[in-house]
C-alpha cells in the first residue's frame, strides 16, 4: 500500500511540476526575456565580427606599409 501511494504522490508532483513549467514557458514575460537575450547575443556576435574585420584590415595595411618601406 505504501509503495502505491508513494508512486501516485510522485506522479501528482510530476504533473504539477510539468503544469507549472508549461505555464512558465508560455508566459509572455519569459518569452520577451528570451527574445531580449537573443537580440543581445546577435549584437555581441556582430560586434565580434566587426572587430575581427577591423583587426584584419589593420594587419593588411601594416603589411602593405612594411613592404613599401
């Protein structure tokens, strides 16, 4: 008897946790927060690409100047 009631209790807890998790994921504030995080990530990636391009251009210009001298 104890084992069966404990299993049912665990199942009820699992169902409640799933329900709360689904509500949290479907909530508008969480979706907005995730969108903001994605936009911040995109901005960081673009900034890294621009910095890399700037570094490559600087190296290219310095190599050209060294060849001229």
